[in-house]
């Protein structure tokens, strides 16, 4: 599904290397988690894959189903099936949540040569998918993320994911700012989307999210590289001992 | 003195080709206006009130040519609305395409053929005269003196549909002066729609006298001709518990100066003046607003938004004057510009002058670029850059658009904005 090969990335503004040769291969239907200390490059990896500006790729590639992502505009990557659930979802005053979601869904359908959803059909699907995430019509009427609580913002991200039905989902610290109940709700939303044709890359600081969204592989990232890969037990190890042991071991 | 002499000379030249109507009920009112005008002279670019907008193209002897803009693939704004249509072509009333000037609850006549003993003698030039202090508005006095036509409407009841003034522009060199008088009697309600470029150069005055408990709504879209120029004045006088709401959309036009001059004379009245301006390239747009609170517990709001690109210039001069008797005044003013590139400019002069001690007034002015974070968020969801920009631009304009109470009319104006954005590269 996703093949990242020797990816090197610098900040455009300050000539500072953030990613220093990331290699990662994610098969269809699998769930990978990336953990790592602050500043290790986890969020940068998420942003670079989704096409945010301000980064310069100096080497390497990232292919989604064999097609180079790094050559595409952000909207093309989305239409190709990539989705990033933001760590900090952006507030957009003046744009209704419903309008936003419908514009996005139909833009992607159009880009893929599919017919656009009618207002009625769209509404039906949103209602159904929103229900599971406890997102009612009141939240859909409000401007995108404006005045949403931390939990509402993250649930809104998952609703977008559910509506857009991407192939490759990246979750950037989706657990941050969530209480226990909200985390459960969000995780259930994610788990409902698990499918043989859909892969996940879950970036997190804490093992607790991985109790709910069970990964097939766990990677430890430090200083711009993936330094260790293992099964779910690796996350437990981090939870108990911190990163110090792993960092020493690899060094 | 040399400057004053120059102004007088410019005035003589400007009015040399105009006819001062010396007959009928407006004759003395026009003569008075000419006297006022002669004392003021035409505005010059050294005048403080014209600091950000060069008036020379508005005061020149002849109008610079402007070709009509034809968007055959777009419906004209308000075309789907039930309304009474009054059409002017290059300032000349066109009876063939206008509806009959009749509606229950309204008296409608034309300035050019209104009979003597007309009710409008208490309005024509009267609000304009009051609006000349403390700031002079010579182009409005010029209008009162030399207007060739206009519509006079007295509302005594609830108008069942809007009156729609449609200004078509066909001649490249038309130079038009129209003057409208509106009187909304106690308890009556009226909506006026205005649309179209009107002329190569258009000078318009609308005086609106709203009696106690009267309601007045005004929605205007100024035409899309790239080279048209316009100087408009909207005068409002508000009685007790009356309301006055005006919204203007300006898309294109080389030069636009829209002045709104509102005075509260009765307590507990409401006046909202709002505008959205979108300009690409050779576009100079000036909103100049002066609200005088002369009564208690009145609420005024000014909401102006401008989207500018490719060297377009936006100006906002807004003033709230609260007189010493106007306790419990609630005044609000916001002017904001979205600059889509580094070449565009927004110049703002917000002013508050308050003599009462128990009032609430707030004002703000900002200019900034499009929110890159929001743009990326939209694109990451698959919305193409152009479309994402349009969404954000419309969102920016939404606060001004929200000032249109009627949802159907608001939607019509919003479609007009979208069409403009579609033609201008997404934003």
C-alpha cells in the first residue's frame, strides 16, 4: 500500500534536516504504529506524506500503490486515497461543517471520475456515519471545528475519514486531548473502518491508544529514522521503560 | 486661496455642460444645492476626506469611456425574485421594460415628471443638506442640483415585493446623475434593490427618510463593468424604533466611492450598513460611512469586507459620532481586507467621536493574507486549491453577507460572488 524509501526531509526555511532516511513498508489491511520521543520527526513524516508546504524532500520516495506521492498536490494525494487525521484540526470560520464535508467528498469523487453525491444522498450517509461518532446535525451546522471541544474536533476528523473512505489513513496523535470516553469513541470509529483494503499509520506517544486500535507492527522513531520495529509488545516496553533503553541499545 | 480658486474653476468647467432645471417643485431646491456646491467647490485630492481616493475622475468634465461587461452565461442578480422593476438605460428611464409604477401601500413617481405639491419636497436635498455637516460632500450637492431623473417612493404600508432599480449600461461614454427620494412612513416597510453599472460614470444619491417604526431594507450590487466609475451617496434619517439596513456588493469597477450618511433622530432605532467588495487589478473601492447618534439607545453597525488582488485598492473611512444626548448608544464597526497578493492595498481610517458617557462602541480593522493552514486543511481533504481559496474568500465575506435579512436575496447575492470568483482564478 505505502512504500517509503530512504526519505530525507529538510525544513525549507532553516536548512535543518528532520527526516534522515525513513524506510517503511505498509501492506494493505495492516495497522502500523509509530512511537518516539518529541522532535523525532513523526509529525513531519505525516505532513510530508500529505503534502504540506514548508518542507523540502532532498532524497527518497514515498509511493502509494506504486504511484509517487511526493510529486502530487495535496488534493491529488487525497483523491488517490491518502488521509491525514490532524493532530490539531484547523478551525475555518465562515465555512459550515456540512458544506466543507460535501465539497470534499464531491471533489474527490469528481477527481476520480465518479458521479457527485446529491444533497439528499449525502445527508443520509452523513447522518448514519455521524451517529456512531455522536455527531449530530447541530455539529454539522457549525463552522468547521470552530468552538469544538478537543474531543469534538477529533471525532470530526474520524467522520471525515469515514466519509472519504481513504485507502491509507494516517492518524497524527489522534489521542492527544482526549479523555477516556472520547478515546474509546474515536477508536471504535477507526476500528469500524478497518478493512482488508485499508491501511493505517497511527502516530502516538502513548500505548493506551494502541489498546483500542491494535497494531500489527510498532516502529520506534528517533532523530529522523525508524530505529526499531516490532510487534505490539514493543509499545508495552516503551510504556514501561521509556525510550532510553531502546535508544542506548540501538546506539 | 489658490487652491480654492482652482476648485471653483474646476466646478465651473464641470457644470458648464449641465442644465439646471428652473421649473417645477425642485427648482428652488436645485438652486439652493448649486449655491451650496459653489461655496464648497468640487473635491480635490488634497482634501482630508479624499486623502485615500483621488476624486479627479469623478469630477472631470467628461466621463472616461467604459465598455459594458457582458456575461451572457450568467443570470442577472435578482432576476428570479418577484419584484417591481424600474429600468434605467444609461440613466434614461425605459418604460417599455419597466413594470407599471404601481403597488399597494406605495406612491411611486419619477423625479422627471413628478407633479407640483409633491411630498418629496420635504426630502429632496434636505437629507443631503444635513449630511453636509460636519463633512462636506460636494458630489452629493452636485447631484441634487443637476440630477436628470430618479425615483420617488413613499411607503405608507407594507410593500408586498421589493422595488428593483435596474441600471443598464449600453453607451461607452454615458455620464449619469440620478437622485432618488424614499419616505417610509410610520409602521411601513419597504425593500429597495439596486443593480447594474448604470453608466460609464454614475453619480447617484438616495435620500431615505424613515419615520417612527418604519423599516427600510436596501440591497445593492454594483455592476461588473471593469472601467465604470461611480460616486454614490446614501442618506438615512431614522425616527424612533425604526430600522435601516443596507448591503452593497461591489465586484469590479475602476473607481467606486460609496458614502453612507446616517443620522438617528429618534430613540431605539437600528441602522446597519454593510458592504462586500471584490476587486482584481485596476480597482479602487472606497467605503465612506458617517453615523451620527443623536438619540438614545440606538444601535448602529458597519461591517465592510474587501477581497483584493493584483494591485486592487480598498479604502474604508468610517465614523461613529455620538452626541452628548445619545446615551446607551451601541455602535459597532469592523473593516477587514483579505489581500490575495503583495500588490494590493487596504487603507482604513476608523473614527469614533463620543460625547455621551454611557455608551458602548467598538471598532476594529484588519488586513491579512489567506489562512495557509485552512487552505492546506481543505486541500488535504481533496478540495482543489482554486475551490479551496473560493471557499475561504466566501467565508471571509460571510459576515457582511449575513447583514442581508432575506435569505433568498442573500443567496442571490452569494451566487453573484461565486460567479465573480469563478471568473477570477478562484479568488
